[in-house]
C-alpha cells in the first residue's frame, strides 16, 4: 500500500505526535509499505529517513500527494488533508490523540484549571472566558471537526479512555506506537542516586506540585529523611515548582535537571528507582509511563485518563490531584520489596501489548479494511 501520513509537527521537532508519527512510518516501511509524511514543520537540512517527508507543501502539491496514495491518515487534530481526500475519493483515517472533538481547547484544561469536556459546555465556558467572537469562531471549528469525524472512513482513539470521551462512528482503539526498544537497553544495575523520578513537561496540568508535596511528606519520616527526587523536563511552571520546594524545605533533595534527551536522559533514568507519572487532567495516553516501564522502573500513575489503562497492574494508582494518596503509594513502594518485584513481573506482561510492530500491524489491517481488501 501507499500510505500518506499527515503529522502537523514532525522531526526534528520533539514531542509526542512527532515521535509517534515517525515510529508508525518507520514500522510501515519495515512491513513493506510505501510511506510519505506530510508536515508543516520546517527543516533546513536534508531528511534522512526510510520514507519520504514533504514539508509545507502547496495546495497543488497536496492534491498530487493525496491522488498518488491509497490511504490518507491524519495523526492528530488537523483536518489539513481531509477535504483533499474527500474531493479525490480517497479513504481518510483519523487518529485522535486528545479531546479535539470534545471541546474548544482540545484538552479540557485552560489557564491551569479543568475545563468542560463536552461540546456545548465547552463553548459556553469559552464564551464566558474570552467573549462572543472567540466562542463563535471556535465553536465553528469544533463542530467542523465533529462533522469531519462523522465522515471519516475510520476513527482511531489512542486509548479506551479517549474513545469513551469522544464516541465516534467507525471507531476502534489502537494504542500509539512508541520506540520503546531504546529504553529496554537502559542499565538496571547502575548505582541509584534518586528514590523517585518524574520525566515530563513542567506545566500546570501535569500535577508536579503533587509529587513535590508528597515527597516532602515522606521526607518528614525519620526513616526516609535521606530520600532524593529527580525532576527531568522544563516548562512555564518550573519557577513555581522551585519555589514550592523552597517553601517545603526540600530544595536540597530535589534536582531540577531541565530538558534532557538521548544518552543524558537514559543515564538519569538509570540512577532512579521509582517513577511517578502524575496528572491533574485526563492524560489521553501514557507515552512517558511506557518508556519508564520499559526502563524497568516501578511506577505510580493517576487513575482518570489513559495512564492507568497503559500501566495496568504494573502500577500503583491514585486519584488525580490527591497528593496524600500519592504519598501513600510512594511510601508503599519504598517499604515493600515484594510489591516492587510483583510490579516488575507484571510490567513485562503489560508491555507486550505496546510492541510498535504489533500496533502498526493493527493499522495495516484497518487500512486494508477501509480499502475493501
């Protein structure tokens, strides 16, 4: 098959959609298919992939690309190729990695607070927040996306949780394929310098304050006064988090590493024992959780959203935003070696369903179905 993947953002830009699109394209080529990725991300250097990448194409180029491929696959919220596909009679598959068909903001999270995750409530909310003109424009875009979702030949939700939040016709669940192999190779024997680790953006919806508050509570126990926490990542809440650490008098026991990748990231992960993947909003999936699990880490995740669905029995779980429950989970893993071992045994089983080749094969089956093959 000749598959055209649209990914608004793409490598060398780094983020979830970029990594997933690249992994899917690479795996499809490995399975014997021809792939072209269309993106709005610019890149000054020559691309060196096993598939073709077309950056910022003109309208005429988009028409030619859609015409020359068997299937058009949009990964993410964009409708950039939807009307081209419909005009030229090409099957259109849409992967939904968030809540863009549920609400105006696509997140259910605005200005550091939860926002409605149903269409009309979201429009009313944004009308009150930003005025009539903004609400009308965004409502039009939202209902256009919902209309397109109704006409897509297939809709893919990246978790059962996302499927529950935005029920659509012709919808199946296929987990995002992540390149987990590099994390399987992280050392399991390196000396541990950190009892806990968080990896991710330092932004309001991620719930990092809960991690710091729970960590501070554990530090008050004499038996765990020596504990250390590594925070890897950056974002607009970093200063607030550093201030919170000072207020709770744990600043000397928390290391803010900033954004790390590649070998630097792997080295830090290897030095940590227990991973905490918090969220105060409904995380659609859990790519970072899977990576940390692949690295052999005991893990704690939040209940609502896709994190718990991904981690399953390999994780302890707590209610989103509840730092007391989080502290209890952290303490359990610190003090119970049998629980830690049980988690690691479950982890190996849980990760089997996230093999990127198997997930890509599910996409191939879906492509064939909508092509009538």
